[in-house]
C-alpha cells in the first residue's frame, strides 16, 4: 500500500502497507500515572525505547517523536534527534505531525457512523450516493460498493502519483477533490471490483465525497464534530482550504530532491491528500483515537468487528498484513495482531497501532526514507522502512 502521497518512483513493496495501515511502536520502561514527558538526552541511562529510537536517528532520520499509551491510559512521550537540523533544537514533545494515510481511519470511522445511523448502506453501490460520477474505462459506479471502497478492492486507478509527483512543486498547490477525481478517472480500472486488494488513495477520495454528499456538510466538519470534539483532541485537525502552516508546536519535516539534501517541507498545502491523507495530529492523540475506535467509544461492537474483517494485503515489509475497512493489521513477532494504519507524506513517516493488550504506540520520523537514501537502491530503501516497522514491533512486544 503506498503511502498517502508519494512520487511515482515510489515502489509499492515499500508502500508501508502497515505504515499506512497499522504500525505501532513504543513502550518505555516504567510508565507512571498520567504522562511522563522526557527527551532521550535527559536520563542518565537510556531506556530500551530511547535506545531503539536513537538507532533510527543514527541511521539518518533527522528526528523521532514517539508516544506509548498503556491499557490504563498512562502515557510515555519520547523524542530523540533534532527537530531542527540547523539549530540542533530537539523535537517538541508530542508535537504536531502530518499523519498522512492515518486520515483513512478517521474517514472510515465517519462512514461507519453513517452506516449505524442508517444513512449509508455498506452493500450499496457508490452510484447511490454519487450518481453518475464514478465512470470511466472499466469503471462503473453501479458495480462498486461502499464496502469495497473502504477495503480497497475496487480496482480504481491511483490519482496521487500524478498530482504529487513533485513534492516541493505541490507545496503551495491547491487542487479540489473533484479535480483529483477527474485525474484518476482518465486512467482505466486496474481490475474488476472485488477481484483483489490493491491500495489506491482514490478509494478514500471517493469516500470523502460521499460523506459530504450524504451529510451536506464538509468532511472536515464531520470529522471534527463526530470524532475530534467528543474525544477532546486539541491538536488533531483537518487543515482548512489553503492552510499551509501547522497550528501548534511541531518539528520541521524534511524532504529532498536528492538523497541527503534535506529541505524544510513543513509548510504545505495538503489539499492533494484530502480525505486520503491531509490530517494533522500528535503521537499521543493518534493513540487516543486508535484506542477509542477499537475500544468501541466511537462505534458499536458490530461496526468494529466489521472494520476488522480483512483481506490479505501483504508486501515485502509486512508479508502477512491484512486490510479491513480503513484499518490494517499485521502479526507481531511475539504473537497476536496489531491494528492501526500508518502513513507517509513528504516530511513525515508515521507508524502506529494498538497491540493485543490494548497498548497503543505511535512513532513519527521527520522524513521519508527516500529523502535519505536513493530510490534506486530498493534494498536499502526497504531496509529504512523496515527499521521503523521493526521498532514498532519491538515496542509493542515489550508491552
């Protein structure tokens, strides 16, 4: 599964299947009641978590922000590396980051709430809600169901590789959801609906349009009123049209035209990601959201169970990964499944999930692997994705 928005040279094997979907990672030593905020250079002896995250910085990632929330709700936040490579300033503890394809979990949750309200039928064709809109070469909205869109088994062609092929060029570009859909529909279907699983950001672009059509309200408003406000999330939001700056304290996100030539890409118009990956959150608030979804705070038990009915979605990073309805799972090395999503966008790679015991972990590194190593070196590129995924696995297993 490719990430939220990545250049066309980004290979699917390193799409961050779970990165986009369900990577989780972190648990540091003793967790105290409330929240323990600590940076890696403060303790006399680094914890296993801090040592694990420092290895990511030593490998070349500029900075790392991480949060671990235990089953009782106790939180440990850790930062290592540099939030600003020019000044050497540390990343802010639990700072805001662009969460990319984790946005899909928010969209799928809203859709499932609409299903519970009787306003959307999972088995209905998308043409029911967007009549005559989803058509093209091998594309027929009367044959694609809402369920298939949520599960990424539609065969709808990708739009993002064309829109965001030049990350720096897209930094200040606004593009409307309908224009992005038009780009996607110029391409033929990849396969017939239901034939197989294949990650396409276009699926969630369509779902965002459906939510707006059904509710007659903006998608951002629906996410805020249905999820953000009820959970009391203060730094989780869907950027307003034209909004490029992060609202709260945040590390600098870095990208590069050539490996290692890191440039600040923190300010960005993420309209190109929209319902597929535009949102902002912090590691601890993303943990809170994942726990709320899986714990039944936002949906009833039947809806959560439906979201976890999955199809195989493995790749070279997570061969046994599976995709449900906006949720992804992968087996942990210590046994059991981790559920979440994950996401990549120029400037940030996020791996996050909830383990079998209810521990939630989010790790955010402040660049994508292909800003550090050559995209042509596929083996090394995969290794850089894998080291973050492994850190997630090890942290969840420590719990």
